[in-house]
């Protein structure tokens, strides 16, 4: 019998990615999903589920606030960008966590744990309110930190670039550049590394070699074959790869 699960995440892109991964697993029935914490409280109160996949940092109500408002606690798997060493508390009392971006293998292991706990009748236990307090402290001490500026070395000089003015990052000839005020500045990071260090709410990887700043996008048009063309406010055109187009639209709110 499939596990009945409910998904809560204020980032639409993360929510849809998790939904696709769970559906692909074939092990669960996704009975609902929302980006609004208050809707989650109402839905989970009226229709309890086996497992809730729950984001931590959300506006108005965080993940812990949502749980505190539920009279019947479901098993919980938190989805979070927080460092795993500050989240050891998530491994107790049938609570687990997944670091974003969610890895399919890690998701499978979490589902295995849930299935085992349910089968053994150990789905709940311990002082839940005390655990919530412990997790709240862990969250406050371990907020994710993203870069606010980035360094570029030119000879013996080191330039610091404000990320608000970086329109995009791109890789070329085994080097990575930041496009800043119309000029390329070489930075000592790979595109994959930057994807982890930059806020996912601001920068999106539109191609294996390109990250774009959402605030600099002026317009988006469709291209033959399913790709997209982005025109930046400075007139520069960039291409969203076909395999990234759907997620880009979700991320950009389009």
C-alpha cells in the first residue's frame, strides 16, 4: 500500500521537483501540495496523512509553526538548505530531513526509513514539543548563508562585485566569468559551485554553462525545439536549454 504524503514548500520550483521525484518513485500517493503554510495546516487537520514533506523557512509560518498547530502529528521529512551537522536532531523521533536540492537516492533512503518505522509501529514517540524547541534552536543557529558579493582577481588587484549588478555568470574556455556592468570579470568558481553558493531565489542555471540573475530579465520568448530566449535589461540575449525550460518558467513564475 502506498504512503499518503502531503508536500509543503514556499518555492514552487522546489515543490514541483519533489512532486516529480516522489511520483517517479512509485511508492507514494501525493494527496496534496501547497506553497502556503496556512493552507497546509487546514489540509493536514482535515485529512491526516502518513508523511508530510515540509520546508522549514517559509513566510508567516515556518515548518515548526505548521506542526505546532496540528493536533495529530504526521511523520515528517523536512526539506531544507541548512547544513546537516546542525540538524542532527532531525534524525530522532521518526523525523528525517533532506538537503536541497533533493537527491533521488537520499529521497529513497528517507522513504525506506518511513516505511520501516510504520511497519514496526514506531512512527511516533518522545516529547514532540521538546523536539520542536530543539529544532528551532538548530534553525536559528544555522541559517543558510549565500554570497552577497564575489571577488575577481586582475593581476595583483582584487575586485569585489556586487551580485545585484551581475547580470549572469557563464563558463568559457574552462574559465568562469561574471557579467558586471557590461564587462566580463573572471571568478574563481565553477558554474556548479556558484549554483550552490548563490541564492536559488535570485540565480537560476539556464544552461550547464550559464547562471542568470532574475532581476535582470526583461523578456522571455519561445524558440523552436522547446528552448527559450532571455533578453536582459542591458540588451544581452541568453538561451535557456530545452531541458531547463520548464523548471525555469516555474522558477520565474511564468
